[in-house]
C-alpha cells in the first residue's frame, strides 16, 4: 500500500462527514488541498483543521450563553470517533491559533472551538459545571489562560472516565 492510501481514506471520511451547503463543500475541497501538501493527516486532525478554517458564528442567547451556528455537520463529524475524539479534543483545548470565527469582532481561538466540538459529543458534570465555576467551561471569548485551565480540568475528567456521550 502506498503512503497516499491512508491520506485518501482521510479525505473520504471528511467528505462523508461534511454534508450540507455548497459553501461547506468548497471549504472541504480547500481543506483537502491543504492537507495534500502537508503530508499524511488522520481524520480527527483533519476535522480539527476544519474547525480552524470553518465559517460560522457565535450568537449570544438571552440566557447569556453562546450558541455556535453554521457548523453542526462539522461538530457531528467527531461523534463516530467517540473516545479517540474526546482525547484529541481535550488535547486541543489549549490551542491559541485564531480561527475564521469571531466573537465581538475578535477571532475565536481554536481551543474554544475544540471545546464546542467536545461538548457536542460528550459531557461531564463535575462540581461547579452547572454554574460555570468549573474551569472546564469555555466561552467563545476565552484567552490562553482559560484554555489551559479547561484542558487541565477536562484531562482530569478523562483520566477518571467521568464523562458520558451525548
């Protein structure tokens, strides 16, 4: 088997996971082209890269919570990977690269989008999670220190297997 077969499989998985509007398909094509030049990339890494480049937006709800709109199919694409996705998304929580999404005119950091993907497929209820006092809760305007604290909090939950799938 040549080295291109695993890469091709990753492209096929991303293609199958990314259904929706024509804009989603053109983003997937651009993402696939970028992956081809950067060497082999596994499916979860490809999905995380799509989080960085995907268009969508955060909307503040009347409850003072935020909702991410426009990337539901991308968030759902992590679900089949279950535990592997949870581990990789927790590892991604402290990433501070800016993304294509903004909140308040500023780019949302990749770690905040990894949190969105993580909580789309899994949840945890440690002390303080319902009031937002648990450091594992990430808002779209989170900065580096909050993302680092969230990664540490979620890593403890993962080690204890204290999470469940949605």
